[in-house]
């Protein structure tokens, strides 16, 4: 098998941790696999470099920030290759450039354009373990670029896709993907398998295991992703194509997103273009509008509701002040979004009904509802968030 | 003018120091010059990385050490470019690779093979200050290489040579080259100018301002080198071609080298091949033999004397044990080497005589003598080292 393993900042956060990672990599190699390892900077290093730069400029040049920030991953890759060689496992460290990772020219949040597989493949053919500095590449001009937060995951997924690896393991400090947050519902179970689409819903809804961009790329490149812990030997969660999941459960998990604010415009003139004006304005200001609800109006006026991340409420207020239509705006930051996610619900009716019944039984009022093929999201009063999660977790038998 | 400035580790050792360097660079630019800056890692950083690597291996892989160690200079170059841009001086940071520095493939002590000037020149044409990470380049295989200790000086000199810069300023924490060590002779004077050859003798004899390799390269590429301090505005010392120095003093300086041990073989059979055997063996063990003295023998036997660095005496003893001829070997670490250096002595007789007279007057016995066109070196008892330096400094009127 060809296995790509990615280790995050806490997994390589100290000399001892890097030695542990080296043992794990060596074991994988010893079992007969070809191994490519992608590493993050040691935890804290990237923030240290950002702080340094900010002592010179509030808004440091992005091209130079990339040269600066790319150094952390290079250090880790060199150290891990040294550790592996010392253990008798030939290993070679590569910067993003040396690994053939070519990006576009958007500094500090570049997109990978392609990977020249030759460089890694040549080393694998020689029997080497290849250790790649994550988070970075070079653009067509030969300048160093970085991929933004979560960039090392992207590096790993892109390399796995380019090399057609059998598996891409993402090691963090959590065991995998759970049916819900175990801190809210202790009966939460780790999922063995989950589809890309479900993971995307869970990730964007607040499950912090993997960033949306990485899951999207894995889906596009058809990479079998495993998320697991580098601190124990537990099996992780496989994120794969829907077809690869034999027994499809109705519902895979319940997500809670606390970073939500509800905005309501009452009595908006019910004519074409008003909603467009509002959301164009919000898009211009880079405000992430999530749910949008508009009811049929009465007497030529309607109510328009939408949600934005709670920390973007101030920005939203400013933007709305410039829109004439929005004279009667209500802001409510005291809400959360609870979501039921599962590809099984596509072919089953009654899933939504169970959710509504369950919350009603608990006396929880649903303020907004939005549904897709594989999820139902409900905005409720913040104080009921945990209760709703536990009730829904039980109602869909996720604790069984 | 096109000026290359190089700032060493203590000159960029903190955020405050980097800001001071930025001001100096900006001033040079403002005066109408094109400026290329070469920077070292912040002081302590390179040793920190070496320590990290040694926690994984006593003898870490050199290829990976290069990837590891090159990161320190990249960080400094990015930070300085950010600082300059913030001050309103457009600046661009470059790694060794981006600056077009191509080396051979000897990892951790590579030699610069050539510099592709296009990359730096393109940026200079745009009016940018170019900040290059010193100490590094890439080899023909595209791997990162480093140039060994003092490597940033080499980067600066090589860039100055490739761009035909008018001046290459090496900034450290000392003011320039002195007629002798001011800690030994407070009357020591800073030299305004000195020839490459004199500087080479002084550098290899223990004056720590510039490494021999950098001066050799400057001589080869005909680069006008200035060594000066980044902590004050004093004029430094210009190191240049002999022809550029108008009034040639007889003697430029007195050097003291304490890291010396004298080794004497008594009664060596006076036949061809014996000396060759000894020095071949020492060369194989990488022992730096300095002075070698052999007298005409008496009765088919002779005395052979040579010096090695004091810290290589143990290695030398081991090597000598394997040589049959060396049964009567005496080791004396209690010696120092005092040298009188000056291109003026080429055309003047009597310079050596003054040295011998001076030491005789002070009652100092000379144990070994070796001379070249521009220097006289004498090995004496260690306890007389400082006295000899002061007496010679006065005898050649260097304090005037």
C-alpha cells in the first residue's frame, strides 16, 4: 500500500512527540507500505513567527509572510527525517517546492494548482520514506507560497490524490469523528465510516476535526481519508465515497454551532431585487451568510431572516445601515444552530419529523429551519443547545 | 553606487536590532544607492536548531541539516523586508535559491559555483531593496545547501562580485581591522585600508573579523570589502587591492595566535620520505599543520619541528603513534605565535631584523621562525605573548 500520513502541530509539538511520530511512521513502513509523511510546524511556532512579523508591521507584506511562515514546517520535516534515519529507516525531507507542489499566486492563502509527482515518486522508488513540509508550495514565479490555516491537511490530501495513494491518514489529538460532541453527550460514539458529504456538513457545522477545504479536495480527488489520534492506537474514522459505506445509517451525527446570530428584517417590501441588494452588500463585505429564510408576504410586505457568524454581527450592522430597506432590523446573538446530518435521510421520509417532534417534546421552540438532502438545521435559543443535542442524539439512536 | 551590505547574527539579534538595521539600509538607499542586503540568522537561532537536531542524532544527515539550518536566515530576510516596507522603502526578501545562488553538492559546507544575477537585478531595476537570506543556496539537483560557518559573508562577497557592486560592507559588532588586538595593546589603531593579502594573513593568524574564505573570494572577484560596526557610525576598514592603497606602510599589524602547539621530533633519520610520511598521515587525519621547520641534519639525523592548533594535539598524538619514525616526540602546548604582517616588507629589508632585535631586547627567546613575502611569524613561550605584541607594535610605530 501507499500511505500518506499527516501529523499536525500538537503531534510534532516537542522532541519527544517527534520521536513518537517517527516510531509510528517506521511501523507503517516496516509493515511493507510506501510512506509519505506531511508535517505541520511544531505547535506554537507559526504563531511565534506571526507575532514577530507584527512587531514590524500591522499589515506585513504577504509575499514575505510566506517566506517567513514556511520555515516552521521545513524545520519539522528535517527533524523527522533525521529521526527516522537515526532509527535505520532511510528518509528524505522535502520542502513544498522540492515535493513538486505548485500553487497559484495568492500569497498566504494559495490554492494548489498541481503536483509534479516525479520528485516524491523517485524517492519512494529508492525505498525512502519521504517527509514533506506541509502548508507550502511555490508559484509559477518560483516564489514561496503558503496555503492558509489547515494548509498541511490540504498538502497531504493533494499529495495522496496525485500519487493515487491507498490511504491518507490525518493525525491530530482527537480519535476521529463522533456522532456528536462527547463533551455535550458522553454517550457519543466514534463513527467508523462517514461519507464526504456528511463530513462536509459536520465540518462546516462546527465539528473541528477537519477543515472544509480538505474534505472538499478529498472528495474531488477521491482520496480515502482517515482521521485519527497520534496519541493512541485507536482506529480512526474513514471518510470516503458514499458507495464505500455498506450499511448506511439514517443519521450519522448531530452538530452544534454556537457561533450564530439571527438577523430579522420585518416588513420588507415584497418586490424583486430587495433581497439581492441586501445579500450583494453582505457578500461585498465578506460576511458569511448561512441560512436564509423568506416567507411569502402579506399585503406586499414580508419578513426576511438570515444567520451570520456571531463574531460578524458588528460588521453586519454596519453594512445594513447603508441599506435603505433595512430600517426594522432585529439582531439576536443568543441563538445556536443544531443540525442533524446523514446521507440516509435522502431516501427516508420522516427524519425531519422526528427532529421537530423531539424538540417539541422538550419544549424547545424552533426559530428557523433549513434543510438539504442530507441535513436538517434548526436555529433555537442558545440556552437549549446542549439539551437539543442530547435529545436528538437519543431520538436517532446514535448512542446504540 | 551599488552597495551590498551584510549584517551578522548580533546585528540582527532582536526586533530592535533589526529595526536599527532597517534604518541603516534605508539611509543608504535614500542617499541614491541601489542596495542588496544579505542577512544571517538572528544570533542563537542556528545553534538552537543544531541542538534540536542533535537530540535526534549525534551525526544527523547533512542533506536534512541544510534544509533545517537554512530556515534561520530566511526568517531574518523576511522580517527585514517587512520592516523596510513598513518604513516606506519597497523591499523584497529572497531565499538563496530565489537569489540565484547555485552551489556544489557538498552539504553543510557547499561552495558557491555561480550566481544567476538576473533575479536580483530584475528587482533592483524595479527600485526594490533586495534582502537575501545568507549562508545558503541550492545545488544542481535543486536541494537546499548551506555554506558552513561564515557562510553569510561568502554570500555577500559572491553577490557583490556577480553584480559588480561598488562596495561590499560586512557589518559586525567590531569597528574594523586593528593594528593589533586592542585588549592587548590599548594604543592599537584602526586601519583605514589594508590589502587582501595582509587581511588573509591577519585572518588566518587569529584576527576574527573576517573568515579566510571570504577574503580569498573577495580577492578573486576583486570586491572592495569594508568591515565595520552596525552599532555605531564609525568608518570601517577597506580591504582592497594593493594598488588601491596609496601610502603603503611597512607593517600593517601584529597578530597573536594562542591556539598553537609545537611538536618536535628529535633525531629523525635524514633520508627522503620520512617527512612526507608524517605529513601525509596528519593530512589524512585532517590535522591543520601550520609552520614546518627542518634543519640540515648532523650525522644522518635531523630535528623536525611543526605546529598544530592546540585543540588538535590529542588527535596528533594518536596519529604520530602509528608512525615508526616518531619515537622521540616532544609536545609543547605552552607556546603562542606572534606575527608581523605588512605588504611593505616585500620591498624593505631589515623588517625581520627589527622583530628579532625587539624580542631579544625584551629577553624573549624565539623557538621557531617562519617567513613569507608579507609576514614574519615567531613561536615563543606563551607567557611572553602579550609583551611581544606590545613591544612589536611599538617598534613598528603602529601606535603613531
